C-alpha cells in the first residue's frame, strides 16, 4: 500500500512563459464573460479614474486609487474562480459550499469597503480644495 501512495501522478509538461501569460489573460477574459459583479467593479473603478482626472489628484493619490482598483478586481476574479470550482465540486446544495462562496464574497466586500474609504479620503478633500473650500 505504501508503494501506491508513493507513486506520483504523471507530470504535466511545464508551459512556456508566453503560454502562462495566455492562460492568465484567458482567465481574466473568462472572469469578465461569466462574472456580473466584476463588470460592476470595473465600472466603479473607471468612475474613480474619471474623478481622479476631474479633481486633479496627485501622484500618491493615483497610486492608492490604482492599487485599490486592482485589488478589488483581483479579489473579484478569485471569487469567480472559487465559485466555479465549488459549483463543479458540489452541484447540489451543501453547507460547506455555501460557506466557501460566502467567505469569498465577503473577502471581495472587505476590499470594496476599504477602497471606498480610500476613495473618500482622497476625493472629498480634493473636491473641497477644487471648490475653493
């Protein structure tokens, strides 16, 4: 029996760096194709970029905004991937499947709330300054 445990599955050939990037790009496109919320998050991110130009925010503020957008989109992409795996592994309702999906969605919500706080800290003072207050 220990011999069976020591047997290794056949190794898949490693992909080239170009193939790895193609797989990653494919994953991003699939997240946008099959995920509704990621499109909403992207629209909010684009609105934040619009506000940044409108309010003439500085370089450090741009860094914070871009990082926030990327983190939220990345978490939403992971959430979409996790939901797909859970649906594959547990097509019928299961409490653990529900818990996994809820926790992943909660992680996205945490990043979105954090990003909203950052946006308020950046955009409110910039709007007041631009408005002469």
